[in-house]
């Protein structure tokens, strides 16, 4: 795990995972072990967030943006009607995810990106009908019961990453976001299809298990 930023306040952050995907695309996962004071001089809080832990997640995700690319312009971030943060200049494309005590971010100068991190939880069994196509449900049912929680979590995480990659909202997760059968390991890839109106695009999703978390991301050339 490289320390690109050198001996400064970025080097003290509890980085949980980092990967340089290619020369222009990087991701990182951070474990929340700091207080808000750690971020106060670096990360602007652009909207009111009353819940302390959610506020910490928000700050940590944005903090990662400049860790990955020190020139990232926090002050230029805007929020679209779909609640997706973006830069009008498109100097960087980025996606952020939070879950429990973890924040994840992916940033690229020339790839459209999406990322999601989730904690493995039995809750996915109760909501699987909301985000899985019947073909995907049949795929899940081919696995032993003890593997299905992890599989369902990876699938939920994959569709969240695809949704963020799309960035325009208004998506039926079970119909528009489709995941092809894949081998379930601690890390690997999934073939996926985004199909909405006249937009049809094949996506390659990368997944990795980090302890009790599922991490999924995708990146396509702009």
C-alpha cells in the first residue's frame, strides 16, 4: 500500500485498503478512527448533516478524494438533482460510498466511475426481491444457504456501484441493472449490463471482500 502523499497529515489516516487501478484511476477505503477535528481544516462541509456519524462518514469520503489526487478541488463540488456530487469542469470523475465505520472513494481523470461498500448482513435476504431480477434470484438459489448472504451483499453492492456510475437517477435496480452469473470468491469480476431506454452498455465490475465488507467498483473510459 503506497503512501503517495508523503509525511503529512494524509499519511496518518487509517487507510484500510488502496489500489491504483490504472495511471489515471485510484481508489481507497478508510476506517473511521478520527474525530471531526481531523478534517475541519481540510474538508468543507457543504451541507447540513445533523447526525454526527453520518457527518463523519461524509467528511471522510471527501477527505479521500484529495488523498487520492492532491489537486482535487473540493470547493468546486456541486450536487446534482439526483444527489450525485460532481465537478462541473469534469477535471475528475469520482464516486463515494459509506458504510458503518468505513468510507470508500474512487477518483479518475478520464474514466466514469462508481463504487460501493457494504457490510455483510442478513438484511439483504429481506430486500432481495427489490433489486434482483428473477434470473438473478435463480442464480443465487444455486448456492448453498451459508454462501447466500455474501453473494446477495455483493450483488447489492454491484448494483449500487452501477447506479452511481450512471449518475442520473431513475433506475429500476431489478430491470435496468443486470448482473451475469459469476464465481464467488474473495475477489473477482462480474459481467453486467446497464439497459435503460436507448442506453445499453456492458460493464465489468470488480469486487473484493475486505473483512466483513463487500467492495465493488467499475470504471469506463469517458
